[in-house]
């Protein structure tokens, strides 16, 4: 029992996190709109306020939980998603809470007592009082209920009543869960799965069919010249297919990105830090202690092979001896200070090489390319600078700027012929030309090495400081202000900004080209053409947008789409003609004929025998065509269908065999099938019910006033 008591804070921490968010929701719902005098309203659901403080507490609970799981702070993009998730949960909680009150559903204190102290207490509590043998320790559990402070301590040690408060909070969670159980019980009373539904599902999944299938593809069987499409036909197709030309409301946005980039000051600060660390390292201070003090992230002390470090760092550390301090070194992403802790011989050898690529361009003379390659090889072997030759001749854009240097690589990294030649060469040797799918290669091997180095590493990334970020945001805010006074695109061009455009839909949460920004979409649909937004925060900076175009939902005008409608009307007529051809063929078949006989009447028709299939799966050669599946389901073995029209044309199908109903197998699977189907129907019902509640609710969303 002592062991269980000692470990209880750790055991129940995860449980606390799991329902903390729900508890906060419940507190928020209990007190929303009752505190009075608050103007910081993030939103309203059916007139009930959600204050900024309450909403922020909920967001913090979720973000803290995510941080505890991942070990890192959520970035701005993740925070946007968290705020959206929390808002949707608040809306759901509120509309469900209203429905509970309307239906008179409640949970008494005695019901909770009976649940917690009964024979089957909540499983999430029960499992924490189950020992290694699987035995539920009722005695320890009762002790916990009597004196939770004996088991759960405030991590800070400041509040000796932490366990009691925790249990009261958990009581709120249990009450919510019990109310949800009652609600579901009421809602799902009418949800049933009939015997016929189960039997049909079993048959769809297990009954095997074989069939002959003759598709008359309208595109192949009916030439365009065989049908005539009038202007009236085009108009009729447009009128009869309105869904194809209905468009959602959209907004076209112009936008300018203000991306965070480290300033010269940010670089100087990091440089001073790395120089300070280097000075201390060379004065004799333990390097691992310096790593823990200066490094942005803990050092793993791993062994590194060639090709796993930046070029500048790799060159320096592999040239150093064990115990040497290397750096500071600056590369594209920051400053590095390293100590070589140990060296060992690895199991794999690595090659450092450069190459010159002469590709075989379409239509070029390969003989000339080979002659040029041999000339380059002779020049390189005679001592001409290989890098200069690469700059002059190589067509490999990825390496030519580095004089053909492809860095270090092990086996399996290069195409086989290139790799074989490189690993067969000595350091300093030039080989080639070597043929590969990319062309001809001339290769120079610089070095071979199998060493691995254990490194302690202080890696200081050059990142924008808080001041740099604030300055950038101020710049974005000034731009937004000036753009409102002048004109968005004109102001952007005067300041040298790149103006981009994108289009958003009202129900979307993503701004193409920018990221997940539902707040920008809400702003766009609340404003008119010419409106300029305040800066909105994105993961690596800010964005300022302007509404460039407004399109409301509706039908696209006929005159705008008639040229697009004509080929569809033509195809519809061709499909009708294909069905007429199929009907003519079907009339020529007698009872007992095989479908293959249609090929004697029309050799262009191909009849294929389909492998065994079920109605619940995809049919090889046909797919999930509902017209085909419906036709097969209505046939008896040997019977040929009447012509059936589908998206490709028309077809005839003859059912060859069908396996009988296996009542024994059905009886074995029946209960599992019923359980799955019942859960599916319940989920669909609850989802539709909740969607209806939200659609009927009066929801005001003012988050954009507080979160950019």
C-alpha cells in the first residue's frame, strides 16, 4: 500500500490532465454571463457570454496538456488550431448543456455516491487501485475516498488540501459523464438494427458473385458525329443539373507576408555568446558543463559519420584530434562550438568526391558527348583544376556551384555505376567517363574514411529575438494603417513588398499559400472590397490582407458556362445512344444465351468475365459502380440484365454464379455484426443531432478581437 500511495501523484497526473479541460468547460458554462460587468467577451452562444479570461484558461489547459505530451511549446500555428478546437468544444458543451436542461436530465448526488462506492466504480479510478495480479484493492480505494490528501499531494507543496479539491473537481467530471450517458440513452432509444439489415450486410460482405460484363463505353462506341447537340440541349442540361454550377461564396484576398528574419543584432548577440563559451572552454572549464549552459537543446553525445554534419563543421572536426575544441564555426543556420570526445572506426567506409555531369540531351550527338568527356578526363588527369573544369562543363545544377563537390556519401546513396566507380578509385584519382541514367560522369575521389567521432556540441541557432519580432509586427501594423489611407497594392509596391493573391471559401479554415487561419477567413467574409485587415500572426511572422473581390453563393450564369456545358450535353446524348445500342443487342439474345453472343452481332463490344467479387467491395475492372452492383443484386444465376446506364455509357451483365447463404457462418458473426452496425448508426445519429443543435444555435464569434 505504501508503494501505491507513493506513486499515486504520478499515476493520477495523466488522469487529471485528461479531464481538466472538461472541468474547465463545465465551470465556464456554470458561470458564463453571471459575473456581470465584463466587456471582454470572446463570443456568445444563445446569448450566454464566453469571456476572454474563461476562454484563455481553457486554451491554456489544452496547450499545457499538449506541451506535457510533446515536451515542446506549441507554435503559433498549433495555438491557432488549439483555439479553434477549444471554441468548437465550448459551442458543443453549451448547446448540449441547454438540451440537457430542456429535456430535464440531471444527476443527483446519491447517483454519484452509488457509482463511486458501488461494486463497479469508474474504470479510470478503479485501475489505479488494481495491483500487479489484477486484484482490485477495495481497502486502499476506500482509504483514498476517505482521505485523498494521503494519496494526492499538491506538487508545489503549498496546498495540503490539494487531494480533496482534486476529488471535488473529479466529481464534476463524473457528473458530466453520467449526464452524457443519460442523454445518449434517451436519444438512442429509437436506434435499432433490424434482422434484415444485418443479413443484408453479411451478404454484401461475404456472398461471392461471378459475372460476364459488356461495357459500351460512350466515348469509344459513339463518335461525336453520330449525335447532334442544339443550343436548347445545352440549356436543358444546365437547367437539369443545377448542382454542377452552384458555387459557394468566396473572397479573393490580396496579402503581404512579413516574415521573421534574424537581424544583425540577433546575430551579434549569438556570436558573443559562442565566443564567450569558446573562451571559457579554452580556459579549462568542463565542456559538458558549458553545453548544458549554452546549448539551445541537450547534447546527445552521439557518434557522427561523414555526411551527417554541415560541410564547414564536418571538415573542421574530422581534421581535429581527440580532445580538441573546434570553433566557433558559423554556417547558414548559426554558430557551432564542438569538442571531439572520442574516435572509433565504423563499419562502413565513406567517400568524398566531386563530379562533372554531361547529360545526353534529346536530339544531341552522344558520340560528341563521349569525346568531350574523354577530353575532360585527360585534362583532369594532367593536373588541371577539377573545380574549374566542373564550372566550365558540368550540367549538374546541384553541385556545379561547389566545383562539382557532392560531399561525403556511403554505399546506397548514389546510382550503382557511379558508386561502383567511386569506391574502386584511390584518393586523388580521376575516373570516367561513367554512364548512368543521368548521362556521363567524370569523378574525382578526394578521400576515403571510416572514422566516426563522438562530439559534444554547442549549437546556437540565429533566430529572431523578441525585439526583432516586435519591430516586424510594428512594421506590419504601420503598413496596414497606411494601406487603408492610400490603396493596398500601391502602398505595398511603394515599400517594395510582394503582393500575392489567394481565394478562400467561407466554410474553410485554411488560407491557401498562408496556412490555417480561420480568423482571416471570418474577417474576409465580414468585410467589403477594399477593406484592409490588421496584422494576423502566422508561425513565422505576420500577414496583412485586403479584400480584392467578393463573390456570393449562387448559380454561375448560363452565358458564363455554356461553353463548358456543351461537351457535357454531348456526352449525355452519347451515353443515351450507347444505351440504345445496348438495348438493340439485348433484344437479339434469347433465354439461355451467353452474354458473349453479343460479340457476334457487334464485334466492337468486348465481353469480360469478372473474377469473384462481393457487393460490399470493389469489383475488379468495374470499381464501386452502384449501377452495376444494383443490377447484379437483382439477377438470378444465368440471367442477363436489361441495359443499364452509368457514368461511362451503358452495360449488360450476366450473373454466372452466386454462393448460397451460409446460415451457420451468419449465426457465428451475427452478434459482432449487430454490435458494429449499431455503433455505426448511433454515431451517425449523434453526429447529425449535434450538427442540428449547432445550426439552430445563435452563435456570436468575436475571437478575432483578441487573437490575431
